[in-house]
C-alpha cells in the first residue's frame, strides 16, 4: 500500500471514530440521561417570601445551578420533572417553580399548581436504587398559573401513570421547585416528597 492510500485509509478511520464519539456525546448528554434529584426527599417547604426575599442574594441554597449541580450540557436546557411522595395514593401537594438568571437576576416564578399521587409505587428510587417504602409517583400535575414565555406542559393527567412537568429553562442559571401543602400529618397530604428531573 502506498503512502497516499495509507493516508486516505487513516483519514477515513479517524473521521468515522470522531463521528462515533460525537454521537455518543450527544446521546449521553441529552435523552439518555436518567432521573436525577432536583429536590431531595423532605417535608413541605416554607415558601420563599418574594415580597422581601425575591432578590438574588436571598436565593435559597436549595436552588440548583443548571450547568453545575444539575450537570446540564451546554445548550441543553429543556427539563422535565416528576414528583413522588406518600405514604398513600391520592395524597395531595402544591408546587411552585422558581428560576434565577445569570447576572444576579431576581427570582422569577415560572409557574405553580397542584399534584395528586397515583397508585404506581416507586419501589426503588431512581437515583440510588434504594428501596422506597409506601412512596408513589404523582399521576396528576396541574398547572394553575404559567408565567413562562415558552409554556409549562404536563404530560399525564390521572391514569395512575407518572406525570411530568416540562419547560424550557433557556436564559436561567438556577432553578428549584418548592413543595407546599404536603404535611403528612394531615392524612390527606403527600408528606415527604422528592422531585426528579431529566433533560430532553
């Protein structure tokens, strides 16, 4: 084989290898990323008082950075979230989605609404495979107010499947979801709640 043929062969092999690596990067960086924790399991939150604490300096420590804590890939800011809690199906909760833009931007309420747990049990938590006892996925996530320009969409209403909220976080750098109205001691509210996210 002449040096020209060897050069062409090596060039083709290199291009194929780069194409495979790029394909793998896109796949791992977007649709193949699994459910990760956006809000760790906890009882209901004390809602951030935006009349006095809506500035960047009062951003709660539980707000996560998209390209830091959430490990978002560059340019990928479409997010879907799912909620689980319990100890029983049909327990209820309320949610509020907040975000902060770069440059010390103020808190922005993306939307708020309510949720109801269905009968689909969590069984094992997605992020660590530990056993989940008496925990159920929300099958209803209702958007009461949507303050975004791109929309907050809900994928399931009832049916005892896993409901999701989805939106575009382009332009924001931190986000969090507050859970309220979930005091488990009432007997009808969802108690300790976890919020998961995924990219798409």
